[in-house]
């Protein structure tokens, strides 16, 4: 489940106050939990009700803090500092248009690549590729804004159109660390995986934990293209 739509609905329902909520892991899926903002100045800041935090933690593992801004999704200095005091990402969502940005705490790079719950825009197929490249190769990939269900938008081909900007070029033969783009029930490439060698890929599908799978069969049939980073040419 994506946090975007329910978080945006919550933000608009309480506007002009800032909304706040949590994303929790329930089994292998993620769920958005709206919380109360108990700040004395709720139009300019938020304080998440500790009682709501405890209730959410009792239901599942807390994956992210989310709050809204009136007309932008830019994290404030307070947001960044507060996020760095914890160990989970923060998301800022724009009440007007639903755009969002994600802040990761400084120690978040230690999150394992396998076994992650799926949270679109926070922990998804792009972020597992991004984190693999950072951890294994020391290559930093730009984290793009990606609207929910972008692959069904007319004239939007996010992964292919962004590949060169991220420093990749298309190749025919497959080597370790290459990115495999796939088309899964889509007209464009909408799923990314990393070929980790020995006939295996690391990837993250909706409603599943990130994992390593053999590269063949269904995944081979879904393959759209193979991409190699320029630093590895």
C-alpha cells in the first residue's frame, strides 16, 4: 500500500493545520496511520500525539513519520534535525498538489537490502537499487520524485527517460551490478532490479519484502532493457 493517497486525504481534511501520521508495517505490507497534531501552533508546526505513536507501535513496526506543509514539500531545518535524532525516514507532503519529499536519518544507510517492507516512495524497487549502488559500489544515485502510479500516466517513462541523467547507458550483455528494467503489467518499464551475479537479482515488489530471486523464467520474460553505470564501463 502507498502512503501517498491516504496521507494526502488526511492532510486536506485537517488543513490549514499540519497533518501528521505514521507508516507502519503490518505483516509484509505497509499501512498509513493518521495521528493527532497536539501542537499549540498547528498551522505552522506539528507535535505527534505520543498516545497515537504508542497505539501505532502496538499494531506494527513504525517505518516512517509523515507530516504536511501548506504549499510545499521542502523539509525545514527542524525537520532535518528531528529526523536525524531518530532512525526512520520522515516524509513531507504538499497539501496542495500531493508532491512529497523524503528525509533519511544519517544512520539509515545501515538498513539491510533484503527483508525490507514495501512502502512506495520510501522503500521500493528504486530505493533498493539506489542503496545497493551506494553500499556496494560507492555510487550515489539521485532519488527522483515519482508520482504514485506514474507508469500509467500518458507520456511518462520515468526510468528510461532518467537513466542517462543517473549515469547509465544501455547494454545488451548482462554483467554483475547492471540494472535490469522490467515491464510488469505496464506499457513502460516500471520495475528495477540489480543483477548481483550468479544468475540472481535483488529487487523489491509491491506488497512483498525485498529479496534475491533467480533471474530467469518470469523475470527474464518481463525484461525491458539492461543498463550499466558509466563508472563501471
